[in-house]
C-alpha cells in the first residue's frame, strides 16, 4: 500500500484538476491503509502527514509526525515539521 500510495501522490503532482484530486484522494487512502496495517515506516508516516497538512488536517498530521519522530529521532526534518505545528 505504501509504495502504491507514494506513486499516486507523485503522479497527482503532475496533473491538474479532477484527475489530480482523484489520485491524491486515492493516495491518502492507500497510505492510511499502510499505516493501519504496518505503522513502522517513517517515510510513509511522513508522507501521509505532509498530505494531511496540505489538506489543512493538522490534528491528523500531528500523531503521525510524533510517531515518525519516535521511530527516527535523528531526523531533523521531522522534528522541524512537528515543531512547526506549534507555531
């Protein structure tokens, strides 16, 4: 699910309009499934959190970022993104 969701998210950035939105919606669903089944992928947690943030879903992004930081405390980009939610 994670690979498929990542691919769909990337494709959606290359398109415009309804097709891009449909791909993005499907990407979020695939990434959510991946996190639900296996939540140990820092990159999947990060990508889904970013998509949530782009959609204005800060409250949904926060626990994903917290989990990603807990799994990879050395990732400064994750720490910075999590910290930005408090600004």
